[in-house]
C-alpha cells in the first residue's frame, strides 16, 4: 500500500468581501483623480472608467436604499427633516 503525501493545494478563496459604501466611494474618487490627471494610457483609462461606472451605480443604489430607510423612519414620525434641507423635497 503506497501512501502519497498531500500535494500543496492552494486554499480555496472564500466569498469576496463586500466593500462598504465608504470604501467604494473612496475608490471612485481615486479613479476620478487618475482620469483627470491623464497620466494613464487609453486602455487603462477605459478600464478605470468602466470600474468607476460600476462603482457609481453601486453607490447610487446604496444611497437610494438609505434614503428609503430614512423616509420610512420619517413617515413613522421618528424623524423630521431639518429646516432648509435641500434633499428633503416636498412631502406628499
């Protein structure tokens, strides 16, 4: 009976870590800075732009969820918008 030593098998990656809103926003700001500086090639710029669009969509979706939660709390009487808040909008 021959026994073989286990081969070095790389560990299986776990589920990807979900970045927080702040982490995604920070990455988006770095991408914008890189693109504005114009120091990267066209292909890299296109890749960064594509990544930035994905981050922007993700951040907007997160913000929409936060806004909905705040509106639900406000409707229940728990919160009221500050006077002069430009994001408060007319109440329906």
